C-alpha cells in the first residue's frame, strides 16, 4: 500500500511539473473551466436557496384566499359578501384583507399599502419594509408624504422599519391603520381587497374551497398549496431559463475542453514517447493522464463552487440578481439562508469533472500504445 | 515503471531538499480548506433568520415574495389572473421585462385545470 501511495505521489509530482511547463495553457484552461462551474453553481445555489426560502416562508400564508370577480375582473369584497359566507364548518376565522398598490412617481417605485385588521400601527403611523426605507432614505421617526390618486397629501410617521431579513416578503410594504388606508384610497370601511380563511384541518381545505365557491359563485378561490406550487414552478422555470442562457457558455467551454483534452500536441506526444522509451509502461502513462484530468477538473470544480457559494450567500448573488429585477426600482435584499442540495452538488460535480477526465484518457492511450520511436519521430 | 529518483543519502555532500510540486498541491489544498472553514464560520456568524419574514407572513397574511414589483401581476403572482399581463386589452402585448422570465401561476395553466376544477378561474 505504501509503495502504491508513493508511486501515485511521484506520478502527481510529475503531472504537476508537466502542467507547470505548460503554465499559460493550463492556467487559461483552469480559469475558463472554473468560470463555467461558477456560473452553473451560482444559478443552482441561487434558485435552490430561493426555492427553500419560498417554501419555508409561504408555508405561513393563509390556507384559503378569496377574491371577488366582476365581469371577469378583480373587484372588492364587501362585508355583505363575507356575511353571505356565514359560518363554515372547519373554518376558524374569516378576515377581510385591505391592501392595494401605490405608484410613487417621484422614485418610480410601486409600494404595497396594507392595513391589517389587528395589530396595525396607530393613526398616522406606518411600518415600512426595507426596500421602501432604502429607496426613500427613511429611518424611524421620519415622515413620509404620499399624494393619493385623488390629489390629497397624506403624511405618515415611520414608527418601525422591517428588518432586511424580512425583505424577501416585505421589501415594498407600507403597513398602516385601516382608517388611514380607507382615507388614502377613498374607500369605505366595509370594503376589502380579498379575504383570508383559516382552516383548522388541512385535509378539509379543498372541500371548504368548494363550499365557498357554492355560496359566493362570483369569486375565485386560491389555496396555499397552489401558492407554494406556483413558486416551486417559478424557480424551476427561472433556473431552466438561466441554464439555457448559460448553455452557450457551457457549449463554448465543451469545445475548448475537448480540443484541449482530446487532441495531444506534438510536444505532449513526444513527451509520452520519451517516457515510454525510458521505461514507463502504458498503465503509468494513463495513470499520469488520469491525474492530469482529475487535478485540473477537480481544482476548477472546487474553485468554481466555492466562488459561487461566496457569490450567492455573501454577496447576495450580485452578478445574477439583476436578471430578476427587470424594471423594478424597489427590490428586496436577497439575504438567503445558505443551503446546498447534495444531489445537485453531486450531479454538477459528475457532469463537470467526469467528462473532462475521461476525455484526456483516450488520446493518451492511443499515443501510449504506439511504438515510442514512431511517436518521438512524429510519424504517426 | 516510474523511474525512482536516486537516493540522496548515497551521494556525497548534504542532501538536496528540492521543493516538490506535490508539496505545492498540499499547500493549495490547505489554503482551500482554510477558505472553506472561514466561509463556513462567517456564514454561521451572520446566518440570516427567517423568523421575521415568517411572522409577517403569518400576521399580515402575505401570499407572495417581493422579488419583482414592476407590475402588479408579478408582485402578487399567485393572485394574478391570465388577463392582467395583457393590460385587459385584446391585442396588447405583455411588456414588462420580468414577465418574460416569470411563468404564470400553475393553477392558471390549462394543464393544471382538470385536476383542480371549479376553484381556479
């Protein structure tokens, strides 16, 4: 065993010396290879982290949501509509929700204005999300003046800022008193944007949704499981799109790697001929080439993956996040909880390391089984 | 066979200590391990908490992630309907850039309808 280990150590020694002799070429290949792994791993880590955040956070959303439709368009629910629902077996609470959008022409940002029925701020006070505070430069105690669609100026005092950790759901949120919300949008007290139903037994959600549809036919019911499925599908789709874009880079790299790995240069063929002539057998040459492929691809994989991990979880995916933002002026800070999916890690590792390593073996084997004299003379 | 280097002890004079490439590889692996430990420690120290996001979602009944807010059907994706991206106009085009990279809610897709009938319109 010791003999085998020292033999491998000598082979690695020789391989590294050979790579160092072709320094520029080896380094170039390593940089491009690590760059491709970085791109793929960043996409994978970013979408995986967003998917697990969405699952964990949205698991606290209301079980059933009720929207009213009128002539195919979203309309407001009224207290009379909620009264029509009456008491539903298995539903512990029905709560009308008041929320709406406000476009701020000064900053070109759209805010979500919300007024919870309970635990809302006092009259004239607001709680604001991290994104709003960042865009408007707000801190606790500051005032925020918003001009409503009717033209009136409404001034609010910032009572609380939501933390950057909640940015993913609350970046654009302004929470206010229901009376302030009604005054701002000029809507009566008994008007709701939609309604949230709390269901005691999760198994009854679908039957309760059907009952709701029967009692108020002009409504649309959205279940929490549908919300969760939507976000799962969203990140699958987005990951697919990013990977489709990245596939061009991968294809370019594959051509480069194939060219580098599968075609031996004249010098490399001569080197193999000399090694054979001084006593190396075919197995030694192949082991040396295997080490060459493993060292380059392994180093590129670990450097690329480590870079991607730091990029996504330390620098908030600064290079790929702009693809998310579109025209949004106000966007969340992507403070993501680090998570690495073992299956994705292994798949990426196998797909990047294995093909390159194997591609280095075939031409080396062909050169190694040829007569050393012919190889050195370059007659084959 | 791989040629074995001559034994330095058999030659005269002090032994030659050559810096071997495998030692450089060992150092590189050590540096990589230190980097990994540093990254892990840093992330453990600054590990973000989902507690406030979960509390807000629960108390305010939030339904969507604030990933994109350039259009209402992208900000509250799960509450959108099929018409809003086209501005309620029969031949209008959906023109927000993020709309191109965000798929419609699963419960609005035609393939999803038979399995979940009267709830989804």
